[in-house]
C-alpha cells in the first residue's frame, strides 16, 4: 500500500493486528456482460435476453489479515441500490463475522460513504473500525474491482437468463469459486499494485 493514507493504514494494521478490508458496490441486471467467445467461422453468436431495467446491487468486501496469512470474502446481494443505511447494516454483519476484531476499512468517496449518517456511525465505532479513503478517481487501487472483473468475465459472461435469480446464482457461484482459492484474492491485491508485506 503505497499511497500516503494507505501506507499509514498498513502500519496501523500491523500495530493493531487488524484486518484490512477493501469494500465496493456493484450492480447486476438481466442483461449479460458481453464478452468475446467462440463460434463457427462466419456465424456471429447472438445473445437473447429480456430488455428490462430490473437490477440488484452487490456489496462485497475482501478482508486481508494484517500479516497477509489469511484472507476472506464477504458479500451481500439486495434489491435496489445501496445507501448509507444498508451499508451500515453490512458493516454490522462484517463486525459479527470478524468477531469484533479491529478493522481498517478502505473504500472510495461514494456519497453514501461520506454521508452524515455514515460519518456518525464510524465515529461511534472507534473500538473496532478505522476508515481510510482511496484517492479520488483511483478505482484500480481497490482489489474488489479485480473480483468484479473476474466474475463478470467468467460466471456472468454472455449469460442469457430469464430471471434475475439466475444471475444471482451465477454471482454466488463466482464468489464461491474465488473464495475457494485464496490465491485469487491475493492476486487481486497484487494487480491493484498493493502489498501487505
């Protein structure tokens, strides 16, 4: 973690023996992410899918232990969009999952991350939660972006479905696959140009 705030977060993580957690939100719909694929020569593949605007939002967090010995993956799928209230609920679940251990949360400057309600919540959680903001316009520094790209490029690529539930199943399968190989979570960190060592 080379950016000034991130470097301080890494140092504090060692002192506190904290989890370093990167968090990001994304969305899915019934329209598949189109990716290059194989087809017989001269026959362009055609994807048929319903054209509607129904969507679901996903909040995902990759947690790295301070010594880089372990990493974990957490996510939640909801209808609609994430706001500060739903993010606070996600953070409360994260706190339970990590059994109240210290967390250095790293995320971007999304309005719901900076809202008054979120600021009040964070200020009331000093025993376990410290927040570091990513630099503006630097999504490539968040390993969760690599996670999204990986799942979009595999489980969701060219996936034509009739119901959002089928897309959710693809997302869940992707998260299970990535989580089962811890090395992928570490590779997303490396690809973001960050390290814990």
